[in-house]
C-alpha cells in the first residue's frame, strides 16, 4: 500500500473539479491530486456534431433511471444507430432525442477528463438571475446573482464581439472559449424571425434579460469542443504540483468524522493518499452521492440495507432534479433542413478538416434557442419557464402547444410550409393530436430528460432538514463545491468539501454546465481563502 501526503485530494475531474484543480495549482505551494475514473478526450468527443454518438461509449457511465410508471415508456429494447434517413428520425424519434432503453431513460454522465463537459451538447447557458437570488433567499446567503456574476465572467473568453463589448456581463480574459456556431441552415433565421413575430427579442440570453431568441452560444474553440479539460487541465501540463490518478473513494475516520484522504487503484494495487488540509469531492450529481454513501454518509436506512457502516445520517441522494423536454418533429417541402445527403458531403467534411467550420462544427444540428414564459409565468418577471431548441433535422422543445403555434401560425414558417408530423402513440391510439390528451400521452411515451442532474447533496441553512451541506464557512461540515460564495461542508463531517451540481437547491433555468463551472471558480477562491486564514 503506497502512501503519499498531499495538500488537497480531488475526486472527479469534471466541470467543477477541473477548474478547481487548475486554480489551486496556480500556487506552486499547493499540491493537488486529481482523481478521475475515465481517461482523455478523443477526436470523436472533440467534434460537436458527433455528440449524440458519445452517449453509449466508454466516455460515459451509461446510467439509466429505474423504471417508473408513466414515463420513459417508448421502447423496450435497444436501437442501434445505423440509419440516418429522415424516416429514421420520424419513426425512431425516441432513440434520436430521448435515448430510451428497456422503458428507462438513459442518463449520460461523463466518465472522462472534463466530465460531462466532454460529452454534452456544448450549450453555454448561465441560467436566470432569479435562480441565484432564489438560492440566497432560501438561506444560502452569498449566492445572489450579483455575487456569482464575477465568477461566470472569470472563466469566460467570449468571441462574439457584440456580446463581449457588454463588459457588465461578459469577459474575454478567461480560460473557457465561448463562440457562436459556425454553420447554420436557413431554418435558424426562420426560427428567429418567428420568435420576433410573437414579440420576442433577438439577443443575448446570458446578459441582463434571459427572455429572448438567439443563435447558440457554445463551448467551442476553433470549431472544436472546449471542455473544462481543454480549458483548465491542458494548460497545467508540466506543473509538478498536480497529479492525475484514477478510481477512488473517500477515507473518513468513523470516530472523529473527519475526511482524511482518498483511496485509488493504480498500477495493480491500491494507494491511500492523505490530505493535509481537505478532500474535495467533485464527481457530479450521480456519483457524488454514490461516493458519499459508499463512504458511510447518507440515509441510515439505505446504508443499513447495503451493509455500509454509518458515519453520518444525512439526506444524500434526495432532491434529484432534471429538466424535461418534449421532442416535436416538423416537416417542410423546402430543401432547407439538415440531411446527410444534403450536407454530409466530401466538401463539408473537408470544410471541417481545414477550416473547422460547416455542419460538423454544430452540436448535432442544434442551431438556435429561445426562452419564453407560458401562461403560468408572469412575463414581466423575465423568469421564463420554457426553453426552445431548433434542431435543423427536427425541432426539439420543452413546450408543446406553443411550438405548434409558433411553427404553424408564424409567417416565417408558413413560407416553408412547415407542418407538425404527428407520430402515432401505441399507448393512446385514440388520442387526437394536438389535444391535451395526445400531448400528455406523447410526453409519457417519448419522455426526454435533458441530462441536467442536480440537487442530490442539497445546500441549505441549518434549519433545513433536507440539506446536506451548509453555506457557512465557520462550521466543520462537508464542503460541496456547487455554490459560489460559500464553503459547502457536509453537516457533521470535517475536512471534506463537494463541488458539483449536486449542491444546487433548485436546478437553474437552462443548461447546467456553465453554472457548475462558475461554482468551481467560486469554490477555488473559497478554498484558497480558507487555507490562507487557517
């Protein structure tokens, strides 16, 4: 058993962990061990258009939810990706957008340096101001929007010259390259014009107001994916104070309830590594609760069933949240959609190889997005409850009837004769589209989750019985690194912090990768400040 003393030991080199490892090792006096179960990125993960095909590779943990009544009912067997025809998009819609298997929705999680930032759909969405103000209002002081905004900007290198001029909200000095997509079909402009017809502005959804339609901003550098591994870990090559290893779990003293190290497997044997200061857990909203429970921190009844000795009884694994989406397909008789025969040609492939542009630079055809408020949300609040996506091979959305109205009633879409393609539902053969009955059945059959898992080690004040981590620095609790201005330590455990989407009290409005990176940036400062003052 090899032993080694380090200043900080990490578990999980994902969106937050990669940031923290990079920031801490900027100081040569801090020695960091970064532990990751997966390996490096590859040429497939680097290419935005190939995102879909990463979902069942070794870069993915390949999780799926347990079967639940009324959801993920679409398929009972796996479908292999081999047919790229329009017919396949229509009749195998489930696998194309939802990735079902045996009546369970798949839940992709990155098992690779960079974590899910290496396999996701690259969308740069910060969330809404009210998300973070809401966290603060729950008792997590220090997490208001104004207090976390500097950490969004700290990591950002925005290549859009119009957005970048707005220095109140954007920056060009960070590690993480944010760019516009480099290819679009005519459908992108049609989608944006349709939004304007319905009274929505075209503009930056990551600035003062989120309610808007806009072309995508993505995590991309020179037409390739800009994961947190590329942005934060690649520049650390050569730093003698950062080491990367694989396969780990936390070591906790059962009597003192102090995390004192990690155990990992390398070169055929296990190694115990002891942390002089802290262990930081950054394994994501699925693996963080798993590692905590394997280490004896979690619901005592569940740990008892598994024969795991209890160290601390906490509601780990509860409060799981995600976003739901409703995929809708529309047809047009104009040659404007993305099809392999139209755009996947020798010339377009050469365009990507030489100029890093063209269809392969777009995350599987997602070209534009829009944030809107339904009748259940006051539009004056600028707190949209629906996000639309335009996929140039089909239209995917979190909405139902609004999308039907947008496409079938707007002048922009009428110009291309766009019509909804009604898909028959075996579970509800008598449901008449687009009735509420049909859409309700459609949602249960073609259930789509957005892979934004969060909340499983919830941050909250002392009087919140559902909280796992505390936002205050003065207590010796487990630190969860999903919050921006606070040290998040798990109640009753010292020397342990957590930094990932698991600490979100409520999932943010939109894609979650950008908020998790911001959490990593904030956590880095919190850690350095706590060490400085120790």
